[in-house]
């Protein structure tokens, strides 16, 4: 069996003797939500959701045909009080599509400080988890197979700041960590397909999601 991995846009040309392929893909990871200041303290941003990753059954292809490969970009981290951006879609021609993960929600408040929610991927295991309640760390992102979710950012401090939530892991990479309290920014994801970490309180910015990836097997 042969295979080719794409981490940037490209073209796959079907060989003369191939009638079907297996396609494995990952959309871009969602960006982490930014921190914000709530009533009586600060509130962390949610972690970025990693995008879905699926192995497909054989996909019919036509010998000699060129198939465009589109790799979804990572979602941008949200600024203070803003949600992170959704990751871009990865696609194999018009035959197979892998949507990106949702960005983490921002820290926010109503009558009492509330933590930002985590973004969600195609599969529950790929979600990013939310920021902590005031004074506590953010939650770690969800793990997937052997890849760990991003660690939650640390909380505490005189203003009861809380850490950002970690990004969800992907099929092939770990999630990024949430930012610490007192305005720490969330980490950006570097592993392919992983979600970004959430921003911490006091206006910290969320981390960016990682770009997607696509592999063709024939």
C-alpha cells in the first residue's frame, strides 16, 4: 500500500491502476476563547475544540483524474471577551469533507461569574473543555486515543482569576494548554489537527488552533 500526507493545499492524481482509496483527514482546530472580567472577578475563556477525524470506507476514484486537496486552517484565538474562530474544512476533491472544530467560548458573566465553554469537535472525544470557575484552574481538554488533551491553565490570585480550558486532542496530536490566570494567553496548538487552548481571565487572548491534515492510502 502507498500513501501520501498533505499538510498544505495540493493535488492528488489517481494512478492508472487505482479505482478506490482510503482517505483519512482532520479539519483545522478551533481557536481558544478569550478571557473577560466578570462580576466580582475575572472569568477564563473556553478551550478550542479539535476537529473531527475519521477513517472512511473505500472512496471510488477515477484513474488519471486530479483531485484537489484542501487543508483547513486553524481557527484564530479570540480576543478579550470573544469566542475563538472555527477551524477550516479539509477536503478531498468534492468526495470527502472533514469540518473544522468549533472555537471555545469566551469568559463571560451574568449575575455571577461563569466559565467559558469549550469548543466541540465532530466526535465528543475531540472537544476542548471550559475555563475554571473563579480562583480555580481551567479544565483539561479531552484526550483521544494516546494523545492527551491540553492542560487547564492555573487559577488563583488576589482577584480570584481562573485559568483557561485546554484544547481537545486530535487523532494525531495533543491539545494545547489553557492560559494561566492574571491575563495569561492560551497556548497555540502546534500538533496537526489539535485544538487551541483557551485564554485566561483579565483579558487574556485564546490560542490559535492547528491546521488540518489529510492522508490518502491506495
